[in-house]
C-alpha cells in the first residue's frame, strides 16, 4: 500500500431517490433543531434518513461526547453493515471518533458492501481509518446538523450532486482559491482536519505518510502557533515527505488569515510542491464536498482540483 492509500480503492455506489441512509454521531452531542433541519434536507432529496439509536443519547459524565464509546461504535458499525442502508452521514464533528474507532469490528466492516461516508472535522479519524483499514473512498463533506448545509445553497447543491451525479462535479474549484506555491501535481486525495492528522501519528493503524498524495488540510479554532505546532509535528515525523501537492481549505476562528497564511507559507512553502490556499472546504460558511481516496490533478495556479474518476460509481 502506498502512503496515500490503496492503489485501487473501492468506490461505493452513488445514491438514488428512495435510498435509505443512516445518520450517526461518532463524536460530539447533536442539538435537536439543527439535526431535524438536516434530516429535512435529506428527505427533500428523496432519501429516507434514519437516525442511529444513540445520536442524542448523551454520555452522562463527559458532555462533549454524544454517547458512550461502545454505543457510538455500535451505531456506526450497524449502519455500515446494514444492507438496507446505502450511505452513512455524520451528524456533526466535535471530538470522540478516535476514542471509538478501535472498537469497530474491521473484519465485519470490510466484508460489508461499501457505502459513502460523509463528514468532516473529527470525522477525519474515520476517513483515515476507512482508507487504511478498508481501502474505501469517502467524502469530506458537510455534516447533517452543520450550519453550512442548512444555510448555504451552494454547499447543499455540491453535496447533492456529488452523491447523485458525481461525474458532474469531477472538477472542483473555488472563486477565492489562489496559489501559495504555483504548479501542477497528481496524486491520490487524502487528509482533512490538520490537528486530527497530527494526533493520528504513532497510532497502530495510522497512515505511514502522505507520499504520493494530494493532501487536504483545514482546521478551526486553532491559533497560528498551534497550526505551526501541528504542521511541525508532521514535518518532523517525515509524514509530509514525498507529498505531491497540498490543498488548503478554511481556517475558521484561527485568527486573522494573514497570520495563518504566514505560518502556512513558512511550514509548507519549502516542500517544493504546489500548494493552493482558500479552496473552500472545511469549517467555513460554505463548503465543497471533496472525495478522499481518488486519483486527481491539482492545478494550484488555476485553483482547480480535477478527479480522474468520479467519487462514486
């Protein structure tokens, strides 16, 4: 296996009207009102969403978790292994996916029919796990109870097209995108939330590195010095050695972007690979859905990321 993932990842099938989909909470607790709004959006697309049993169970003592680790893991595993379910959506991010990912039965997950997994932020831990342990592509996209999905039409439409007509969104672009380091690169898409990727280092099933990959990076609520620390950790570990190119998304609530940009340029500019910034995915008010695990070409100068194959079959 290459550092950027399996050479021939398994792509789940696209969605169709009438499909039954599951909404799980692998991380933090979910507020009822935004969850209900997100479910209505899915119903408006002709889907039949069902919420997992512990989405709003609560943990009892650790209020930042949606439920106990075993319960969250069971919800995800049952949804993935249920043949009547065609996709698994994360209700939200937050924190907690790393606590439950090793409780999953990966033999059972690999044996089940693959399906789209949609989420971002803390769900980065699951994107990485499904890529490394199961060789399945996934979608770095908005959560069901997230603000971007409920408030931004472009976010909703891009996710809908990715799920139902993925060949129509093979080229991703952002009007705000600009090159931090110009150039073109090809590789397999991977990544997500910067601090989650740094936190995965040294764990048993962590990806050995980003070599040969087009690395997506974004985060929220991290001041520039902590972004520096996470990037420095990846650099010191050799995790960024051989990366083909880097796609930078939103850095919401991370301080003035000028200061964030200085850190990104300082830590990533010396890698000698194309880097595009402000690409419009992650924790921003609007968010592109980006396939993970597919071969793609980055044109940092043009601000485009073109997938060689659709995200879903």
